[in-house]
C-alpha cells in the first residue's frame, strides 16, 4: 500500500518541493531499512541468542544474519568471533510494510512521544533511530520476552543532502518533532 503511494503521490510531492528541473532518477528514494538487534548476553547462554533470533524474525519478517566480533577488546570483555548481534536488511515490499508499521503503530506507542529528532541524520542523508524496548512491536509475545533489548533502525535514503532526505521522510509520514 505505502509502496504504491510512494511511487505516485509522494514522488510528485518531493518533485514539487525540490524543483521540476531535476532528473527524475536523481530524486531521493528510500533504498533500504537496516535493523540491528544487539544481544549482549549471547556469550553466556544460547537460549537468549535463540530467543533474540525469533524476536527479530517476528519483527522483520525475514531470517536475520548473526554478526560476530571482528577482534578481541579486553576492556569490553569481548573475544574474537563471538556472537554480538542480529542484523536484517529490508528492501522492496517488506521494507515498505515495516515502515508503515513503524510510523503508524510503533512510534505512536512510545511513552511521551513528541516526534523524532532532526539531529539523527548522517551526512549521507540516512536516518538513525533506536527504540529502547522491543515490546512496542505488535508481533512480540510478551509472555516469551526474557529481557528488554533495544532495536537500532537505519532508514537508508538515496539523497544528496539532509534536507532532501527530510523532505522525503516527511512526505512518507515520518513524525518529526516540531521546531
């Protein structure tokens, strides 16, 4: 649903805001959504690793990839090749389904939610946010949750500036905080 709206209405809105003289292929687009689900207690128990995999699979709708540490860091009690987090990259229909669920269900559920900050853009125009509690997602079974974990979300936008990325996300319905 959001994908068809993004291709027609939102593309026209962004074109009007940026200007008609640009090449339509250079307009900003949502390219991918990357979910990072950190599992800090993974070295202690395999059950927590399995539970985290099932939770991120329920949230994203696809199987996650287990990321491992590249080198040992003694200050963090981290050993090389130790499991650290699960990572999922969403594209296409799954990406737009997740975005719609995030904007309409998850973000309004956050306590004292006043909008997302504008300072979370990086120089490439990507937006990064962290949801500190995975139980805000409707797919999570609260009876099976053993630990509250944060979910880091990166919205990958093909834009040439932060302003263009902000225009695209605003047109998609992303709730930014009021200035």
